[in-house]
C-alpha cells in the first residue's frame, strides 16, 4: 500500500523539523558561543540551510499532496495538522523568490547601516535605505493581500499572529488608549510618595546566575532538556526537546537578569511542554508570536512581578545576593512595579509598555496602508509620545524612531504581538483566579501548580491544534477581552 | 557563458562544506553542551543531514562533471582540487547504500552493547554482535579492493591515510618491533633509580582551565576563531574558521588536562591555518588522519613533553596551580616522560604507545584479510601484549581487546594513523633541528617561531595540495623514515 498524501506531507514536514533543529542550534551557538571569526562561515552555512528549507517547502509536489490530502479521510487531529501544514506552505509559496531575496537584501543593508546610524542619530541616512525596505514591504503586503483577500496590513499581521486582524487590534488598542494615559498619571502620582530602597551592588555574576537557576527550577524548567547561557540580546532558542534560554548580566544591576530569566523561562516551558509526539509537525508547534509572548508575560508580569511571587523568592535573592533591606519582599515588589515613562520600549515598565506598542502599531499600519510616507515618521512619533507618555522626543531619533530593529528589516506587523501577549496573559490569570481564589497565598507559599497546570492543560499541550481565537475561547471561556488587562493593571498599580 | 564542469563541482563541494559546518557544530554541541534530553532529536537531525550530504555526493550529475572536468584545461592547483574531489566522491559512491546502512546499523548495535559488555568483561556477548560488524567490514574491504585494485586491508587503510599501504606499514612497524621492546626495558631500568616528586592536589578546575588557556595562547591558538570547552572524551571539532577543542578536568590530576590541551591545540592550529581561500574545497582541507595526528603529536610529544618546553611553562604551572617542588621544570619533564607498560592504549606513555598500535594493526589486518576469525582475538592479544610490553592480559577482556571503540563500529584501518603521526612528527622535528641547531634554547626562551613557521609553511598551508608521500618528501626531503622516531626516543629517554 502506498503512503497517503497526508503521510507524504508528514514525512516532508518531519524532514523540515530536523533541518529547523540544525538552524536553531546553529543560531543559538552564533549568539551564545561562537567566536567572532566564525561569523562569515556560519552565515554562509545558515543561508545554505535556509535555501534548502525554502526549496523543500516550495517543491511543487507539496501543492499536489496538500490538495489530495484535503480529499482523504482524516480525523480531526489530522485535519488540524493539515491546516497548519497549509499555512506553512502558503508563507513560503505566496511570494516570488525574487521579492523574498530583494527584501532580505534591502533589510540586511538597512539593518547593518542602522547600527551606526542609530548611534549617530542619523535619521536622514537611515531614510536612504529604509525607503526601499518600505517599498518592498508594501509590495509584499499587496501580494499577500491579493492572495488572501485580507487587507494589506492584516496580511502582514497574519505572519506573526495568524487569525488576528487590524479591526480587532484597532478595537482593543482603541480601548486601551481611552484609559492608559490617565492611569499612568494616576499611578505616578501615587508612587511619588512611596519609599523605595535601592539595592546596593555589586552583584557578582556567578551569584546572579545561581539565583536565576534556582528560580528556573522553581518555575519548572527542565534542565535535562535545556540550558541557561549568556548573550547580548536575551532570547529563548534551541528546540522543544532542548530549549536554550539566555540572559545578560551587569554587576551593578540584578533586576534585569533576574526578571529576564523569568520571562525567558515562560517561553521555555511552553516549548518544553509542547506535545512531544506532535512537535515535529506544524500542528504540534507553538501557536503564534502573541501566544508565545503570553507565556513569557504570564511568567514575568502576571506571576514574576506579583507581590506573592516576590515574597516567595525574596529569601532566594538574599541567599544569593546577600542580606539587605532592598531585598525585602515589599521593596522588591515596589522596585518591579515602578512606573516611569521613558524613551525606550525594551526598558519600559509593565504600565507604559503598551503605549510604546500602540504608537508603533499605528505608525506601521499607516505606512503599509500608504497613508503616510517614511518621512512622516518622526513628527508622528513626537506627537504620539507626547500624547501617550508625556515624553518629548523631538530631534532625538536615536531614542525615538530609530530605537527598534523591527522596521529595519521590514518586520512590519510584529509589534502588536507584545501587547496582545500581555492581554492574553491577563485573561488567563483572571480565569485561573476565578477557580483558585486563594491563588496569591498559594504562590507565596511556593505552590505554583494552579498556574502551571492551567497553562499546561490549556495552552502548552494544545500547541497549534486550534486557531488562536478558539484556543483563547476554549481556555478562558471568552474571546480576547482587554478588560482583564485593565483590571489587572488597576488592581496591581492603584 | 555557462559554468565549466569544474566550476559546477566547486559549487557542489562548497554546498557540502556548508552542510559539514552544520554537522560539525551540532556534533560539538552534542558532546560539549547538549543536555541529555536533546539526544534523540539531535540524532534524528544529524542523521537527516548525513542523508542529505550522501545524496549530494552521490548525485549522478557529479560523475558526469568529474569526467568532463578531467577534459577541461585546469591549472595545477585545480588539478589537485579535482583529484581530491574525486577521492571524496569515490568514498561516497564505491559502496552500495544497502551495505553502508547495514554496517551503520550493525556498528551502532555493537557499539551500544559494548559499553555495558566492556564493564562486564563480557567477550562472548560482544562476539555475538561483533561477528556481523566484521562480516560487513570484510564485504566493504572486498568491494573497495575490487574497485581500486588495492589489497583488502589497504583499501580500508586508504580511507584514513590515503596513499598509505600495508607493505609500507609492515616495513615501518616491522622495524619498530626489532628495537622497541628492548628500548622500553632499557628505559625502565634507567628510570627505576630516578627521583620523582608527585604533585599534591587538589588542582582547582578553574585554575587548570586558566593554565590551559595561557598555554594555548603561547602555542598560537586564535581565540577569535575557536574555543576551549569540556567533554567526556577530549576532541578537536568545529570548523576551520571556528575550531572547538575540548578537554576534561580531574581535581586530583592536572597532567592529563594540561597535555591534552597541548595535543588538541596541535590539531586546532592545523585547522586554523588551513588556506582560508580553499578551505571550502577538499583540496583545502586537512590531508589525512595521520597528518592530523602528526600535528597534535608535534605539539604534545615533540614540543610539549620536551624539557625545553616544560622549562618554559613551569612558571605558568606554578602561577596557576601554586608553588611546589613537583612543578620544577626538571621534575615536570620526569613526570611527562615516565615509562610504564600498561593495559590501556589511551593512558600509555610516548614509548609504549606504538606497541599498542602495532598490536592492533597486526590483529585487524589479519581479521580483514581473513587469516584469523573474531574468536582468535583474545589469544593473539595476550600473546602480543606479553611479547611487546610484558603485560599479562589473560581473561581481562575489559582492559584488553574490549578497551577500544574502533572495532565496535568497524573502523578497521584507523589505528596505524596514530603511530604514523608520531613518526611524521619526529621527522618534522629532525628537519627543523637541522636548520635550527639551538632549537631547544629558543623554545625554553619562549621563541616557538621556528616550529610554528615550519609547520605553517610545510604542512598547514599545504592542506591537501599534495598526496601524503609528496607532502612529507617536500617538507623533510625524504620519504617517511622511522629512524627519526627511533632517534628521537633514544635521545629523549636514554
């Protein structure tokens, strides 16, 4: 008996998963281990692998099998699997290779020059390269839109957050804009009178690492199937069977490495708990960027910065970093919930972070839809920073519209994932709290099972079995509802 | 103008080099970084890559291009390149896939069971699996012999040491056998009266590592293009642009990690100094296993264990491991030249090591030629260990014929490389000493340039441009001549 079309597809996607394994390990190594001299050879090897993976996914035979498999008798799990295979296939096949190549080239050129241009505050120089990136991204959006029937920006959004659309984002972010600036002011007024002890360093890197490892253990990280290392930009990489998270240490600051580790551990546990028997197929892999971010933010924001969790780990902080008043639980909680509007997104606190994301979303959507041009960015940036955060960015491109890497290589549509993730996380915890009213007391006492069991059952084990909207509906009983996010912020900060 | 056949071949071998990069990094990671839970997924990913590389190298198109390129006008460098491409191609194409697969399977089964069988001293159990490995290796040897016109054992030898043949090995090892046992007895008598201070541990792992790193720097290791890490079995891996060496540390012994690092640094510098513009092609890669071993043994045996080098590094040993009499240069030299016949090859000293190799060569050659059967190994082993080293191994399979991994997976033909490497190294240094009479004084004073410049000019930069015999002839002015090895041992040990 010959293999069914569906079986043929499984074997191709299994092969792709193995190639992806090699790409993931080589990528992790490049960021965490590789000496600088290896960079060119590594770049060439990884590019060769990308070509191979793209060729595998654009083999015309796949199209035939996808069509035939649709006619075969498949159970519900296989149908979901086929749906996700088709999505992967579409991402690789909708765009002509010439556009993919041109965009990669323009993005790489723009990103490379941007590293220096940002330092030099050189917006005009950046524009020279960026216009081409924007032009090609608009072309990409148009082609994806033509093929999918979605709007242009929606077609890009769909790459990172399948099923999401800008009408929905507009509704959600529109709501946030009505209350966020006021809430920020209210919280800042409240915090103005707060006593806050500053922790006295230096904090030895080895001690910070040992603290991080102990916290990872507490959060259930499986060290038999993963590692903690160091890189310039922290990330969660590797493969589901062997998850590699990284952090960075500064000996004058422990806060960033500690909470960064909690954040990456959220990503890691999602990967480590994906259904092992399906993880070689798209349906067994993480749902989306937004859902991935919802895991890291469940860990960092919902759990990690909660007074209960900080009460639980305060003794560990003292054990590894030494006894001082700043490490008392109440003070740690104040440190980790301090609200201060600032220029830089990645340094932002929980409350001001969404303002950074909404600003970027609004600008990038207008760019892709053709409502504004690249030249219009700085004025809009200044206007929105003033309106949302009361921060004056005029003339400061470096800490303004030149701060992020995303637009340099044309990753339009990515930014919303961050705040959608924060909202999903708030909604999960509202759900958990409904059935576990004494959640904080249990967390403070070291019992994290209500959180972990819920995430495991509702998110991790579900992988990509359901579309995002259905996943969230099944998990929480309702569609994405930003009211939970607002209620969470009010409860924590007011 | 369309690409020439030779250019087509270059592009295929460049692609293979990039795949090989991924395999090397994944392999290094598996040995030095990977948590145990990642093993199955890693194994599957690496096997997939092997399949891909084999498919690339057995694409029928290659055969056509190899034939056409032979008709094209090529310069001498390109002709050498084509010769090495043809050799790679032959290794992949001479054997039917069914035999390769059967041998991999039988080898993997035998090797896996051997790990426990060795501990249990279970020769009979080992035989059950080993007979099949031997049968398939004989089949391989026969096919390679039919295709190449070489003898059966020679055909296997050629996999590891191209151009070498057993008549030559026989001549060389036959000579060694006439004087080695006597020399060993003489040296042991001499050393019986020597005073030797034992170093007092513990030796902190961090300190051993710092010592190793400083010695690597002294030996010219380029840390911009490589790393030092830890693995159970030390090795030199990675790629020429990014060489990864490993060692292992014991806190009650510094000798092994220190000299192990010197050894692997020899392999590493060869790789780091291969001609960078050719390293993506077979002609730009290391010549053979024997020549590779001649680099590690130039570093470890010729240089590393010499009184001059130990005089140079004695202050570093004291700096990192603390002041004690055992670290005086003269005592270090006695420690690193102590001769004691023993059971285990990998623990053997410089003088008894060749006896271990000759024994294995004689047995494996007879096995492949069909002169003996697997059952005959233990009796022969006992007989030869008594004759060459005066060691009684009867009934002790664990520390006898079950000690090595090489035969478990059918790597017959590999063992001679070790001692050929030692002989090449002795011949190199005899050559260097002829033009640098004060070599030892210069080494002791920290000037390693006479050694490094000679190796760079004569070996490293030559890569696979010449066949091994011609490489050695050009470098030293004569064919491989074991008299240099004997003279070296006599000079050092008598």
